[in-house]
């Protein structure tokens, strides 16, 4: 395997790995948002 083939292979594998990790993180964030939905506090609006 010459230097250019190795370089391109490493770049493609690196980009694919990065996209996979970002996709997994987005799924984890969506799961956490489903488990812990945002609920605004009612006491913050009644302080005035």
C-alpha cells in the first residue's frame, strides 16, 4: 500500500468514525430529552 492510498483510507475511515460518533451522540441527546423533559418552574414566574 503506497502512501497516498494509506492517507486516503485513513481520512475516509476517520470521517466515517466522526460521523458515527456524532450520530450516536445525537441519539443519546434525544433519548435524554425524552426521559427528562423540560418543565419550567412555576415559582419563577410568581416571584414578582
